[in-house]
C-alpha cells in the first residue's frame, strides 16, 4: 500500500488504487467488442470467379434450386431462390422480400440441401 500522509485532503490519503482490476476491466471490454465485430466482416478470400458465378446462377435459375447467396453488400447470406434473370441482374426471393442484386456484387453462392 502506498503511504500518502503528506497529502492535504483525507480522501486523497485514503484513496486505494484498484490498479490491475481497472485495466483488466478495460481489456475485457475491448476484447468483447472485438469478438462481436468479428462476425460483421465480409470474407473476400473465398470470392468465386465471375464466369463460374454466372454459370452457376443459370443452372440454379433453370432448376429452381434454393441457394445461399453471399454479396459484398451484406455479411450474412441471402437464402432463397432466383425468380428472374435480366442482363447482369438477378431477382432473388427471400422469405421476406424480393431483392434485385447485381451479378458483379455476388461473392459466392452455395447450394442448399433439400429437406424432402
């Protein structure tokens, strides 16, 4: 314990520094924030080639298959089916809406297994 008898105010003389406890709280707070933000990043390392994406989009559309579609606009995939293709745009139906997505914004797509 540090002797502070020379200080003018009693509150300053009796102050007990929490030291490492304070720094550990700060560290845990920063660590938790970093962990929560890890899921908000888009992984561009798994980006498919444009030709491969276009070929797969055509097959998925013709066979009316359900896919998970990853874009550079959203870190979570869109899950649903392609209902129309026009130029380099697709119209993608999810549970809640129909989205118009540019093919150049697609990072990758993944075929979902049928549950039937």
